[in-house]
C-alpha cells in the first residue's frame, strides 16, 4: 500500500484527508468537496449545531423528547455533537433527545470510525454508530438515534416526529443541487414544530439563493454564527421571534439589486418575486 493510500484511506466515493489545521475530514472523490473544510468537523459542529441553538439549555428544560432532524449524516459529527452534549449534562438533562439522521451513503461514517486518532470525538459513540449502521436505530439512557438510509425525499414525504432543530448539512448546492430546492425545503418545513418556540433550521450556507429558497419554503430567515472563513451562516425558523438576527429591509433591498436573486433550482419568475416580497418576514 502506498503512503498516500495509508494517509488518505478510501471507501467508495470518499476519502479521508488532513486539513491545514491538522484536523481530519472526509472528501468526496467526485466533486472534491470536503465536509467541514475550514475549522474542522468537531469545532464547526459544536459552534453551529450545539452552541448556537443553545442545545444544552433546551435539554435542561422539562418537556417531551427534543427532536433533531439531521439532514446529511456524513461522518456523524453533528449528530454525535448533539448526543455528546446530552450525555455530558448528566442529571441536569430533563428531557430525552431523539436524533433522526438522513443519509444516502455510509462510507464517510465508516471511514471516520476506522480513524480513531483523527476522529476521537466519535469514539464514545462508536458502538452506537455501529448499531445505527447495522440496525437503523440505537437507544440508551434517554437518547435515541435513528437512521433513514437512502434518498431523503421519500422519508420527508412520510411520517416523522416534529423537529425542534434541523441540522441541514448536505453537500453544497453546487455539488448536491437536488437537496436545496424549494420542494425539498418545504418538505423539511412540514415536519418542523410550530407551537411554542417553534423549530430552528441551521445550515452553513449564507448564500442569497439559499436564503431566498428558505423564505419560499415557508421559513423565517436570519443570519447565523460565523465559522472559519465564513463571516455568516444561516438560521431559519418557523417563528420569526425565535431568530436572533432576522433578515430585515436592508437585506431585502440588497436582494432587489442582487445578481443572485433566484432560489436554488429555479428561475426567478414574477410570481416567485411577489411571494418573496409578500413574505411575513418583512411585516
């Protein structure tokens, strides 16, 4: 075996790579996109998907199971970050946590589990991940992790528990355009909680087409935390008051002048433009 093959093991369409900061990550061999490319997978998962939505605070509040829809399991970094947060709370956790993951290819997770030095944060949940891949479900101590393997759309057309949080982390619109359309995000929105605090959707993309598509899919949209080289990410919600930094008239005026006004996967027609302008986000 060559030195490169040892350093960058492969599984199907994926390989492990080492980032400039020393973190290990998973790269798609076809389009070359790296999962969590700038700051490394664990730091990004904690910042965007655990700390930003105040997951620990939510789990300290009594109530029904907190449900996360993890769209794009990948190497399971985001899911395991949530499960780690819940487990570390110990007796402070007052409600169960259920993570529902969606993925078409388990190769990234297999690669990450086979590299314990590169992905040490996965090791406490290694048996859980193995059970997830084998049985489609793992449960222990008020934690439940389920896997929907295959195209996400049929599962999004079926019955799912209402999500309190959505980790929307597929490959980018350039590499995986089918997952970023209004039709898919509207399906995601239908499975989001509306009552109470509503649900939050968190994603790394701050692109104008992403935010337009989320608005058209029925979400309220705001700016999210910075990560690595990204000055902003995006947070969407079923309730505008749940957003810390909702998009406002200033963003709308910039959008009117933008060269990227169309949503993902569609042309900007007069009808779509009218829907954006009439969105209750601006009232």
